[in-house]
């Protein structure tokens, strides 16, 4: 994703979030993230992330992460699937990131995309980037919006 596409992606996020009626920060803390695989619901259906991919945007130094509930080709990102996907973008450094839309460049949201390509975007949650290696990214996350939520830990492949 180039810088222009990244800005368009962020602008689309902002528009969708403003239309979705997302709540304020739910006040999540690290202890709210369960010690389990990243599991929850996507548009009301049970959903567990079993793999994912992360691409570093060199312009913004952010990790664009896609989580999948089914086997996909190695390092697939932003590819809709039969079970839906979960998307997020975080700074490419270890740390704790409350979901927010403080700015287009620095905002952190979670986007639940159902199989019909309908987006449910939230700023109610928290992402912890535990470890970044040349091969993988380990993260823990909790996020909630309506009938979609996720809570747990996953290791995704680096696709740079």
C-alpha cells in the first residue's frame, strides 16, 4: 500500500467510523486481554483468528495487519474471505496502543469486515504489540463494536 492509498484507507476509516456510531474508549487495560487465541464474533458469527499477515508501510512506519479465520495463501493481506477478516494498523514498534482516531496519521482502529464486505470499525479497544521480529509480529488485542468483538493473542507473519 503506497502513501496515497494509506491516506485514502485512513480517510475511509474515518468516514465509516463517523457513520458507524462507535463509542468512546471503553477504558480497556492490558489485563482485559484474555490469555487465549484471538477469538470473538464477526457480525454475530463465532470467529477465531488462525493466521495473519503484516506489511510495514515505509512512509508511515506502521504495520498494516490482516487477521484470518481460515487458511489463506502465505502473506495474504486485505483479501476478503468467506469468513470475513479483521484489519488494523499500528505503529511499527512494540508498545500499548489504545484504539483512537486522534488523527489520520496516528489513529488506531480495528475494522471487522464481514463476508459481504460490510465494515464494522471501532475505537473501543486496545492493541499490545508484544514483539516484532524480521519474520513475525506478536500482538494481543481486545476490540468491540455491536455484534463484533475479538479478544486474545496471535502471531502473524511479516510480509515485507
